C-alpha cells in the first residue's frame, strides 16, 4: 500500500524498503518479549 510512496520519497529500492520493514517487525517482536517479561516480574 505505502511501498511505492516510500520508494519514491526516499529514492530507495524495493529490497531496501523490505529489509527496513522486516527489521522493524523484528525489533517490535523483541521489544514486546522484553516488555512482557519485565511486566510479569513487576506485577
């Protein structure tokens, strides 16, 4: 949906946009795991 807009705005390739998106999803998952563990210990 937004891929073409991102490619045009940042003058990047589809591969670069895909890699950045994948890295963002991995970081989201890791932060959720850490925050969930921390939240369980605090409760």
